[in-house]
C-alpha cells in the first residue's frame, strides 16, 4: 500500500501581493508579471477548492499517485480511498490535509466554478485584473446554482483565496488602492454595501461602519 504521497493543495495568495498589485495599478503601473503571478495563483487555488470540496462532500478524489478518479464509500473517518495503483488513504487522514485551510467551498462554489470557466489565460493585463477584482469582491451566497443573483451575502469569498484571518482579509480589501478606475471604485462601493448586510461578525463591521 502506498500512503507516502499526500494530495497537495494550492496555498492562499499572500496579502502583500494583492496590496502591491492594486497600489501599482492605482498609480498607473501595469505589472504584467505580478498580475500573472496573482491570477494564476488564484486560479490554482480555485482548482484546489473544487477538488477538496468534491472529496469532502462526495468522496471523489483524483489519486495523487496516478491521477485516476477514485471514490471513497462512506463518510466515516476510517473509510478509505483506495486506488488500483496501490495508493490509499483514510478519509480522516485526507481531511487533515485541508482542515482549517478554507478549501471547502460551500456556498462559494458557484463563484469558484465560474472563476475557472471565465479565467482569461490568454487575456490582457486588464482582463486578468478585472477577473481578480471580481473574485476579491464576491461573497458566499451571491450566486445560486443557476448563477442568478440572490441578494444574499454570507461572507467574503476572498477568505478562500487570500491568506489571513477574516478580519485581515476584510481590512485588506477595505483599504486597497483603487485609483480613479470607475469600475474598481464601483466594485469596492458595492462590496462595502454587501459587507454591511453579510454574516461577517459585528465586531468586524464596527471597525468600519
């Protein structure tokens, strides 16, 4: 039995990279390398969220040894993922690889799935910047399974993509440099209104409102 290979999940994007990208953009400096770095890191993170959520909710996992799709029957921690290549891992041990890492998408899954489909791999700097901005200013619960607006806002989806506690991520977004871009200013203003009615704890909201 091969248990030496564990699934690897993409890490959250560092806050200082997001802050630097927006500061440069606000100053009219369009850093192609940095926007690629952030965009591809967020894309990799979205892929990991999808894989983890599928394993967590449905017991379906791509074998980290041979890439075959395998299924774990049962929800108990001792139930196992077993691949014909010999790789195996208990559900409990798999859970430890993503526990407390904000990798289970929950109500953010429609946003995560949409980000994968809309990723501008061959797009311009602006295409990638707007893609990043849309994710950063999204909230869990904003989209239902038909991708229609519901008017709900549970908590910032950026928490799944950006490192730090909830309050650190909220603070980052609140104080990002937006410059004179009307689209970015609009997304920030809309984000603030959603934050007010979100499920973010009152002690966080009271810092800003």
